[in-house]
C-alpha cells in the first residue's frame, strides 16, 4: 500500500456564521473495478490488526482488480475514540492532509 490515493468527501459547517465546505478524503489503495471498503477505528486493537493485513490482501488480489478504501469509524466503547477520529478527520481537511 505504498501508493495510495484519496477520494473526496465533503461536509458543510458554519464558521463565523458562514457556510464553509471542508473536504476530508478517504485513503484508497489500488485502482480495480471492485471496491473493498474497510471501516476501522484507530485505537481498536482488532482494527489495527486488520489494517496490517490490507497490504497482503491487495498483493494477492492485485491492484488492477480491487480498490481498498479505509473509512474511520468511531467506536464509543474505546476511550477517546470519538475525539481521536475527529482529530484525524480535522487534520485531513488541512492542506496536504
């Protein structure tokens, strides 16, 4: 998964009374016609274990056959999950995020 690309997601929020569009991009690897979306939580040990298996999945399936896309999903039973996921998404809206 060395070469990744991002797919755009937009959200609209109010900043200083003005409607502002912020973009947070999902991480994607591969460029195949089949989409495999993975919903992960960064503090979950099972999500971390799954994340480290995605390289092998993409290598076996082939980058021309499948696109792997990661979505962050907060899990309330993990302490600080909501805060950490929001921080990552906020950082992703910055230039070069």
